[in-house]
């Protein structure tokens, strides 16, 4: 302790935890270095070679018919939503060769499908658990746009499902997706419709 009564400051260099680092693309930096040392013509040649390699890689990655592992790679590397994760499943579609001999089957096609998984609070217990959406199927011959749109629709419906469970009226979830369909059907004619006395009002809002 010094004469002022305070502890001696450490001689260790202080690290600024808020320091921001500039994003560096190592390939781009190497290409620039090639241009500096060997000239712009050599740099452009290497840029062309790398571009053709990337084109070939993308063509192989996106070729059809799709496989589950290639779709999984695209969803893992090119799609982002919160901390959610997509799971891709692939299974054969079978058909009986002879209806009378059900043991004799043949694989006709491949069924691809995806779903989302995330960690969230259980609607009943409130405990943080792994949540899963329903499966969404798509053709192995789909274009890439269709696959990404399927993942987007998966997220939309999963979020809607969560909203339906969490929205409360009198401490109940009247819009949740798990209400028994026969119960809903039995109450389907018990409607709440406003009454509009004006002559020009829609018929479903008038009481004759």
C-alpha cells in the first residue's frame, strides 16, 4: 500500500474488452498481396480461378435431386432465425408390389422434410425445454428457393403455434392449436356477431 492509502496498481497491461476488431477476409488479403507483389494481371487471374472453383462448388452443392445432407448444410450455413436449428429428414416411400402379398415392397421415391428445433418455455409448466415444430415436406426435385420458403413457412407456423398457446383470455388459451376438433365443431354455431341496424350493413351483421 502506498502513502496515499490506496493499493498499488498492477503493472500488467490493461486489456480493453470493448476494443473492436476490423473484419478481415484472409483470401481477399492474400489476393491483394499477390497484386502488390506480382501485379494486377496475376491478381485478376487468381480471382478468376477462385471464382470458377466457387461456381463449381455451388453447382455441386445445389444439384438436384437433393439429398438430406446437402439440404442440412444449406440450412446450417445460409439460414438464420434466432437461435433455432433446422433438422432435415430423408426416408424412402414404399409401395406394395402386390396387395395380396404385403411382404413384397419396392421403394418408389424419397421423401424429404424439415422441422425447426429450439429451446423455449413449455406452455404448461414454464420449464425451458427443447421445442419442435411439425414436419414440413418438400420434393427432392425442388428448386433452392422452394426449400428456403419451406423453412420460412415452418418458422411462421411454429411462431403462430407459440402465440396461440401463450395468448390468454380469462387465463385460458382459446386459440391454441390443441383444442379437440369435435369440441370445436360442437360449438361452431355459437357465434358472436355484431348487430348493425343500418340498411346498408352486411347481411351477416343484420338481424331481420
